[in-house]
C-alpha cells in the first residue's frame, strides 16, 4: 500500500494521538521480533510527535535475544491508572493483549489497532489492519512517513528487526522488492542488518540447541503433517519456539506443528505451512490467529488430547487444500 493511502487511513489515528495525554502501547503475549520491534518503534515515533507520557507494556516483557533493541529497558509488564489512548500493535485480538490490555481497558480508553494478521478481529476504535504487509513494522514505517516523522537510527533498528524476524530474514514468499526498498531506507537511516540478523536469526543458547536435540528425537510425520510434542518443564528452561520453523523445512511435509504442554492445563500450539497451504483458519477456529503460513493458539486440555485434535484438523485441511 502506498504512503498516500496511509495518509488517509492513518489520519484518524493521528488525530487521536494528537489529543491524547497519557498513551499506552501494548503488544501480544509471548512476543516475537515484530511485536517488540513494533512496540519500541512506535514509542520512538510518539516521542518524535511530542508525546512525553508514553508507557510501553507487554505481559511477558522483552525476550533476552531482543534486549539489544533501543528502548527495551523501558518496557513494563503491568500497568495502573488510566490512559487516554491505548495503541495495540501486532496483536490479532483483545485476548492476546494479555493482562496489561485488560487492566487499561477498565477505564474504557480509545483503542488504535495496528496489525498485519489476516485473522485480526478489528477490535479497535480505529483499525489499521493490512494483511498484505509482511510485518506490523512495515505498517509503522509507512505510517511514520504519512505522519511526517523522520526516522532516526533507534527507530530504524526496531522497525528492521520486525521485518527480519517475520520474514525469516527475507526467505518468505512475501518478501517483495517493495519490502527490500524499505529495508534499504531503514539501513540508510542507521539500522544494522548484520547485527539484527546475527542476534535474532543466527544465534541461540547452548541449552536451546540441546533442547532441540531431545525434541527432534520425537518428531512424527503422517499424511504430510510433521509435528512434535513436549512438556513445559523442558520447554520453560531450554525451549525455542522456532523449532516448528525447522520442522516445516522437511521436504515431505506441507504443514508443521509443535505442541507445548503448560503447567496450567493448556497446550501452546505453533503452526506452519508451505506456500499454497493455510494454517491460519485452523488457529482461528481454536481462538488463535496468525497468517496462512504461520499461526498459533493456546488450547485447554492435555498434551495428547490437544495434539490429536489439532493434527486431525490439519490433516483434513491439508487434504481439502491440496484438492482446491
């Protein structure tokens, strides 16, 4: 979408921002690079717009591998008091906004919803939802231009992190020439592509590698769907959710899933699909969300119960989609 169109779609958002005194920026639980990059980048943009009373919040805080991003130390995990405006980024529905969003919602503030997930429920008073973008940071890049904000090095670093992580370092089908032009602009503004790639894509702890070694011994491939199951005890210490991204590289698989049983009777489900297949609708049926190629949800039940249910849905969807 062009900058001109963002001047139209972002005008109401700009008006709400201009009127607001106390602003809260929220992203989703279990945040990834696009969630944190979007939240921090928007914080920098709002300050350039003259907003000094801005709070950045996420239930689960900033993951260690994203702590290098400028402004990461300012993120809080709980909020109190009232806000004039809540801006939710990279979050497909209110539930994934977590406790910080629920706490702020008690005061009934206006909500701006900025996201790129096709399963977004349009829960904001103003919804800037563009599923054709590769990351929420791409939307924020275009909004910043529409709002007349000149990107500094810190903002560019945060925006580029979202693009890198949500495209697996530009290996996804939607990493178009237009996206690469944005990458060039961000690098010219001071973003360090090599550093971002090294910290977010090419680096993991020794414990995480050992975890992968144990986990990969239990992978299963049936009817073009590859999957793995694990308990939270192992995952909480040594886990790395990107294992499902490795699973989908199997030549024989069209869909992949990882299932992690938590301590509170739930299972965290991560789904992936090769081009031409869609796992977003499966996640949406289970009150989750995401994209056609990458989605997730949290489901009540035991590990085997949930895994069997979801795998049955995936195998049925794969057969239907293969025939479409």
